[in-house]
C-alpha cells in the first residue's frame, strides 16, 4: 500500500489460527527486508465477528431496490 505521504506498507493477511511457526519465521524475515528499504510491514489477522458482519451488511443490503 502506498499512502498519501508516500510511505509504503507491505501487508500480510492471515487469520490468527493459521499463523503457525513457519508463518512467523517468514513474517519476521519479510519485516526485516522491509525495514532495510524503509518500508513498513504489518500482519492483518482479520476483523472482529461484529465488524465482519457489519461490513457484509453494508456491502450487500444498502442498495436501492427496484421497487
């Protein structure tokens, strides 16, 4: 991701239950490589259950109906 200030962030998306030891090793190596070039690195484990359902509702049901 490139933000408006010009900062680069590399995102890794994986749920908490799938973040095993192999993932952590690769994640640490990626974070170190990002730091070398001045980039940020972040892991996104997902939204809370409530936020996930709120986003789903907003995406699916807030459209004008033809009637």
